[in-house]
C-alpha cells in the first residue's frame, strides 16, 4: 500500500504543477492518503454527496462494469463452446442419416417396369 500512496503523491505533484487548483480540489481529486479512500470504498456506502470528484464511487462503478463485462465474455465463450458441440453433433447426425438413407434405398425393391 505504501507504493500506492507514493504513486498517488507523485500524481498529485504532477497535477499540482500542471493545473490551477485549490488544495480542496486537489484533495477531492487525489486524496493525500489514497489507501484510506480505497478502504472507505469497501465499507457500506453512506449517502453520496454531490461531490463530482468522489473517486470511490467512480472506481466502484468501474469495477462493477468490468465484472459485468467479464461475466458477459464468459457467457459468450460458453455459448460458443456449446454451439461448436452442437455443430459437431449435427455433422455426425447428418453422416448417419445419409448412411441410413442409402441402406433404405438399397433394401427397397427395384421398381417394376
């Protein structure tokens, strides 16, 4: 976690030299103790304020989107696997139906002329 806080401090430093800001704005964007923000995110969320820079809510939403995307990808992969199995079974069924058809044709009496 120390390295995460150090990286957040580095980003705060870059941001503070690159953009005009107040210290309150900077703290809302990148909190001084970044790991505390992550720990608070794991707690049950209190009613969110109208703070547009509440990164804990944004990060939680991003994680939910990524989880949903991964679940969707897994469902698609499962469906593709089932489709491949169904195609293989269909090919085998067609093969045996052709053999059965040929056997029936051979066993039928020849047409009388």
